[in-house]
C-alpha cells in the first residue's frame, strides 16, 4: 500500500543504519578496505575467563576487502566454527577448529561475472549421517534482476556443488537476505525484495532434502513501504518461524510469523513489540531454542536508544522485553538532535541457561551525523535464559581510520558443561595504506606471504639456491615441496664400513677392513678395521714378573719371564762377606756374614777367578749333591746334580761377570761369590 511522504522520514534512518552503512567509505580519501574481524572468548561459571586478541582477515581476500552484510554468516557446529563472507565478486568460505587458526578461504560460488555480483551470505551447518553439510544462501546480482541463491557442500566445506536459485522474481530491483536455517535436511530461507516502490513483502522457500529441491517462493507477510531486515529459524519440532521489522507507519515493530505445517500455511503471532509512534525496532535476529523464542533487536525512541531482548515462552502469544545495553551509557542528552546509533544485533545460546548477545553502537563517539560516528562491538551475557544481563563489554578495538566502523556483528558458541567458547565476528574498516606489508606476493613461491601487499623481490621458487643447514650436503636448492635439500656427500661405496645412505657425491672417506684406524685405546698398537668393521689394535708384549705376590711384581708386564722373587728365595746381596743370601719379609736381599776363611774351611773352588771350568771340593768330606749358578737377580743360569766331591762344572757358556755359586749338601746350602774372568 502507498504511504504518504511524511511517513517516509522516520523510515529513512532505518534504511541508512541497516542497509547503507558502508556507503560513506568510498567517499573517503583514505585507502579503505573492510575485513572480517574475530575474537574468541572463554566463559566459565558465567564469568569471562579469557579472550584472544582481535584478528583480521588477510589483505589479499578480495581486491577491495571482504564484507559480511548479513545476519548469520558464522556458525558453530559440533565444536567447529564455519564462516562465509564476500569480496569484490565472490563468496568465500573458511572454518576453524579453535576460533583462532582459520583454514585458507575458498571460493564457493560459480559466477563468471566480475564486480559486486554475489554478497550478503548466510550460513548453516548440519549433519547427514557421517557427513557434515554446509549450506550458504546469498544474493546474486550477476543478472539484471537480483535473486537469492543457495550453494551446498557435503564434505564439511572442502568442495561445493553448483548453486541453485531460491527466488524467481521478475520485478525485483533488490533482494535482502534475511534468514537461513537448517534442522537436519530441513532448510528454510527468507528474504525481502524491493520492487521499485518499496520493501513490502517477506518471502520464503524451504527444502526437505538438504537443498536438492526447493519449494516455490511464497509471500508469508505483507507490510508497508519499509518492511525489511528479518530472520528465520526452525525449532526442534520442525516448525518454521520468521521475524520481520515491519513498517506500520511512523513506527517499526517486530512482527513474527510461523508455520506448523512445514511451510504450507503461515500465521502471524502477537507482535514482539507494540510500542507506537515514533518507536523503531529493527536489526533483529531470531533464535528458537528449547521452547523459548528469543529476538535481539535495536530500539530507538527520540533520544532514548537501547538494545533489547524479546522473549516468548508460549510460541509467540505473549512477550517480555529485557534491556541489554547499559542505559546510563546510551541515553544521551547533550548532543543536540543526535541519538546513539545502533546496528546489527545477534543472539546465541550456550550451555545450560547461558545466553549471549552482541551488537554495534556509537556510544564512544556519537555525533548528529551518523556517518561520522565511531562504532564499536559490545557483548553481554546471561545465565538465566536472558532474564538478566551482565554489564556491556567492548569487544572491538579502534581502527586505524579517521572513523572506526565495526558493524555486522555475529556470534557463535561452542557450549560446555560449566562454560562456553564464544566467537564474535564483525566487519571492520581499515586504511590499508597504513598496513602495507613488504614480502613475496607470488602465490607459487615457497615463501608466499598472504599478508604482503608490496612485492619486495624476496620470492623463492622451487629450484632456488638455499642452505639446508647440513654441512655434509652440496648444491642445496628448494625442491618441489619447498623443502631445502642438497646432494649428500659421504662414502658412496656400498661395500665400505662407513657407507653413507643417500650419498650421491663420494668424498673419499670410505673405510674398509684392513685400513688403519684408532680404537681409542692408548694401550694398543697397530689398530686396524676388522672384518666386522670394528676398530681393534694389538696389545704389545711386556715381559716381567706377573705374580702380584712377588717382591718384584711388575704391574705393566703381560708376559711372565720367570724372574719373580718371593720371600725366602736365594739372592745375592752383593756383599762378599755374607753367605746364604735370601729374600727377607721386607723384600730385601739379606745374607749371613762369614769370613772367607770360614767358607774355605767347608768348600773351595778353583781356579778363582774362573774361566771355562771350575772344580768345587768339600773340605769336610761331604758329598756335593747339587750346584747352581745364578745371576745377581737370583735367576738360575745353570744347575748340575753331581753327588760327588770334587764336582766339576763347565761354565764356558757364561759370560764374564759376577755370579752366585750355590753348593747343596745334606747339611745345607752354601753360597759364595763366583767371578768369571777371561782375557
């Protein structure tokens, strides 16, 4: 129905805030681009326990940045975050296992037309058996008349099928993507359109086979000229719900329609708001969970602006409205005719009775001209299903632009038993002229930097020289996998003991059995590599006394030479006046002192000095049983059994020197010095 000119004025603000928020960006002298910003929060026992830093999409997504412009572009499903957004001429998709590290964004749509042809995506994720399905609805303006389209992945977003049309308008100048929801393979999409005169109708299409086929488009609500900005959802019973910000003339109210017969018929419930002129409730998002309907929305009335949550526990028959924004921060009276500007609310359910809301407002820098306001994203949380709310928490940071613009908020929750992980997403303007990053911009290079905006000549392609850090390689280059590897040097002979596996350059280091080596043992000599490739040497022969009980034990000797002297062994103390010299307990050679005449009374030998033969004669008639000649160290050099007197010994084999002569009779052993002298 037509509206009078004076009814259009209060609606102008709604259009400006909700639909044309980025229009002023292109007029700025700055080199502005939009990015998708995200920040992850962890809540425990309804308290904010931790949060990550704000992250922005890389500069290379989209030639002039990337945007959202929709109400449900991020979703958490089974602990994974899924996100859709758009660039200059395409829809992007990415996902994250933890809300911090994201996969590389991939293009999901199939248009060949360049320019702003595909935008404002909504996303939903569901399980089909063992497979994760991802569905994205988006606006397609590649043809003269804009239409709503749908694209789907059956492998969790790795690949996407060809898109299909959801709308088929013949008089649609513009489409606004409102809601997209899934419960299993039941899908519901809603949208509004501008037919050249106004935004009058809310449309829907649904699918019961996961998007393979869709119902014909149908109108489910008709309003006045500026009826737009809505959302939709499906409850656990399969009932369809849709909310629309309905133009009722001098006011905008939240009107909900629902279908309990799988979209065949739709009925209007009690409006969530009925505040009268000049109240405006818009930027709505819908959530139906556990029998409770939640609608988050902005509200404006003169100078009193605020964010509200609207609740119904009886399928939309009755409603309660709970303020969520901090009233003392948002009720401004000192800025002339300006009011706090709001945009884009979102609500999500956590574990237990926990609920979360986000939105953007201009409380930190508000002026009459809304295009000069700074917009920041705020978060609030509840542990009683939205009856009471925490103080507002500012999520977004300032931009590097003259005017900070953080809008199109979205919220996704991975619920836990006592706490939740909450991911907040939004669009953020930035001046990329201040963010120039030098680096390699060639995508085929091994060191391609997706953040780089200026090529600095540092690109390293496969085949480029490098250093693999291994001193045993030569000719290091980057291989096809961008790994730095060189040709290995070493022993290339397979028969060598030190054969180097993988060596392509022989460095002459091969070792074979028989080659000289060093076994590391200082006690060995002639070390050589053995047949089993071990290194072993020979232990040199050292002769001496090896009996550790002997007085002359040699610890270095490894070969006994018979020289060991023990206590009681005969020796020569070198004193001519002693006889019967033996080794004492103190390991000393000690003899009995006798005179020469006394010895001669018992025995005599001649010649003295001796030459080749000596004769020994007993003076007292005793038979000589045995005679021995020893050197001065006590070693036996000759031993003769004679049993006679005189006894004759041939000493011609002995060298001229001093010796000891031992004469043994029945009465004992007698020792006397023996000198052999030759001319």
